[in-house]
C-alpha cells in the first residue's frame, strides 16, 4: 500500500537511491532484452481510444465501466487514448501555441537566463545540444516546469515541497514583458490537466478494486512535471514506419512517475515498443490525450500494469510540438505494493521507495551521465537509454 511519510518512520536513503540508480536500469535492460528475442506475439497489443465522458457520471456503474477499459489497456500495452476528457480545445491549442512561441519568439539571451544548469530540479530551458542522446534524429528543445500552488485550481494545501524536501519555488519563468501572456496560458492548461489527472487517479483506483478516493490524500500537493517540447524536422527524414530490424535504442525509456498525459501536435513522433520488439507508431487523434503507465504505477501494482518502453523520433518534414505532463503523488509518499495486487503468500517484486527522492535521483542520473545510466548499465547491442523524459 502507499502511505504518507510525514507521520511515519523514514526509509533508509540507500533504499530509494539503489532502486533509482540500479533498479530502473535493470528493469529497462530486462524489458529490452525480452523484446530483442522476438519470440512473442503482439496479439493482445493495442492502444485503445477510451471515451471517459461516462466517468463524470454520478453513476458508479458508469465510472466502473470506464475503469474496466483502462484496466485492460494497462495490463496489455500500458498506453491508451482518452477522449471526452473535458479539457477545452482552446486550452489545448493555447499551450501548443505557447510551446511554439517560447522556442521561436524568446531571444537566446532570455533563454540562457532560464537554463536548467542553474536549477537543481531540471527545470527551465534545455537547448537541443544539452541533452540530445541520438544525434540529428532526436534533436529537441525543451522548457520544463513543475507544480506550484499558483498553478493548482484548488490553491493547494500549503504542504508542497520540492523533490529534495525544500520549500522554495523551483520554477523559472520568462518575464511577462519578454513573452506576454505565456504564464497565464500555462497556468490555464496546467490547472486543467491537473484536475484531469486527479480524476484519472480515481479511475485507476476503481480499476484496481480500491475505494475510488484511495489516492485522493496522496495528490493534495502532487508532483507534476510538465514539458514544452519542440522537435525540428530532421535533416534526413526517415520512413514513418520503422523497420523491424531497426535498433531498439534511439531514446528508448520508461517514465518515472505514476502516469503521463501527453498532448501533441499532428506530426507523428511517439513510438511504443511492442512485446515482439517491433515499434508501434502512435497515430494522431484530434482532441485526444495519450495516457501511459509509468514506473510508480507499475511498482504499486507489482507489475500488473505495464510501464511500457517508448521513444520519440520525428521522422517527418514538419516540426513536432508536444506537452507531456508527468503526474506523480505527493513527493512525501512512500510507494509500495498495493494490497489488492498481492496474492496470498506472494511477495512484492519491488522495494518501497520515497516518491520525490526516487524521481530526483533518476533526474540526477540522466544529467550526470548524459541523459542515461552509465554505459555498463545498458547493453550497447540493445541501444537503450533509461528514463529520459521525452514525448
């Protein structure tokens, strides 16, 4: 189960550190190795489109029906689209416009003032040559920001802390005179997807045979890192459908947190690793978000829900803009296997970890070793890179 650690004994720091540094790399290695064998089929693999509008119904039966579809997706591909989510089109379009404005209207000296090398939490501006791990095909430019009470429509509970437990505001924002209206548009979008993420967590609870409000107390001051991403067209466009012989690498990773909500422009880029080791190119569905299970939810469910390996490759002739929102629980939460996900006599596959410290250590690993774990942690034949927050 998951517990709030404010009134509980703290776990040894070594446990979370070890899991972040070695456990994550081991999971990625095993997933890539299994896929490389090509001895499994993709018969059950699908990325369904789920209309979640019935989940806003006062009928528990309606909400459970949506949760059942989510459960199926989480135990097969680990990915699904959602429609009927209630986030207005003007808000979705607005944040993609802000991503384009930030990348092309903000001067280089203003961007440099926001460089993430000045921020211990990986927030701020990432130039494309700062974190690229796959050459020209994966050049990207990024602006990262995280939860703050001003972005939360509820106003928060006053207990938010950064990944390391400190209280100061970690976000770095462009000045309004440099990019008028940017913060207001970001705030409107962030508030909308934060509310949606909390709603989705209730559906995840139902899908796991838990009380619908099980996670509510764990998302009162949650972790929620968002990114504005720009992928320019590659110098040498590639086939939209990757070949079966293509290397598994090119930024292959799984996400750290509970789940990710992805909004993207119409240019394809997200590719999902199927059980067979082949890549599935995610289609663009207007108005939909793509949701994927991340490592915390996989650990909580003892592996029942799949934190699926994926990557981003812009193979086309147009720029790609995307806004992933990596939703976590309150950073002072301990994550350990849920009671409904352990059979009698079964032991948990993963050790309990502290949410914030785990994410911080994963982020530290990606920056210290060039957006990946040390060379010996990943088999070069598989080409995998661990945990880089792309999309």
